[in-house]
């Protein structure tokens, strides 16, 4: 059974903290994605990666960075968390087909 | 930029009824469409997909219809059950090749509520 896992289901951080969200997939997929999901706004793409050490900005990259050192792992980094980054963060991966497989999400609260 | 949108943000139906969830897209170059279901507290899950060279595709209790003339996509759920209650998203891909390969643009979502 294919699986995308995220390091935390719930996370509470303080303003200014550096935050790491980890995502691991076991499907040997080339592509990995980070989205944030907010009520009424759907899923918005933050960053994606189509290969190890490669990354592309999505629609809302400001305030975020990513790292992909290994094919199975894609990390989202909030260098200095702010309250407007309180959101649900979803990781996904895809292979040669367009279907994306999603993790369960991390609900991040920044106080 | 171009985006995918939904006509109805909420839909309430009775158990056993058929449900229709609609989606409008604006990018005529999109060649692949996908429907996802997201239950509370979970990530989106694949339901069904369709390529632009098709008008209709059927799965188990679900049918996706694509009307390229009016850029409209719909998801039909037959004999809707309480377990179908969720948020449904449509998404599109515009295969421009290169680093855009694999990107999906998502709509805002429709909340489906099924009453027993």
C-alpha cells in the first residue's frame, strides 16, 4: 500500500521559531509537493521538487524554503514562523502519472 | 493566472440520492483532470481522473463528465451514502513539460453533506 507520511499531525510553535515539516514517501516517486490548505482557499502550492536537490517555487513560496536531499524525503522549512502561517500543511508525491498521493497533513499553529 | 473553480461551495443530499458536483476550469490547454475526496482530518484521496480526449469515465458509483466546449467538469455520485460526506476537489494539469510536469491546480472545494 502506497504511503506518504508526515512527521507530525499537530504542531504548536511560537512566532520567530524555525519550523521543520518532514515528509517521506515510499513509492520511489520523482515529484514531491508542499501545499497549505486554508478554509475557502483550497490547496495552494508552496514548493515542489521534481528530483533530488531540485526545487521550484509554487504559488505562495514567500516565508518558506524546502530541502530535498534524498528522493524519498521532502522538507518544508519556515525560517521564522509568523502567525499568518498557521494552517494545515499537506505533502504529496507523484510519479510518472499525474495523480498525487497525499499525506495526512500537519496542522500548524503559530502563537 | 488561470485557475479551477467550483460553482457550488456546499451540497446537501439525502441518503440514496444521486449527487452532482460541478467544476469550471479556465485553462483550455489543460489535458488532465482529477477529482479528490477529503474527509475531516485526512489528506485528499484520489477518486477518479479523466483525460481531455475523453468525455466520460466511470468508476465504482462515480462518473466524471468533461465538457471541453464550455470548460466544465462534473462528478456524479450514485446512491450517495453518509460515508460520502466530505470535501470534494477538482484539479487540473496543464502539461507544459519541463519543470511544470506533474503540477496540479486545485479548485476551492465543495462540501458534500449526506443526510440519513
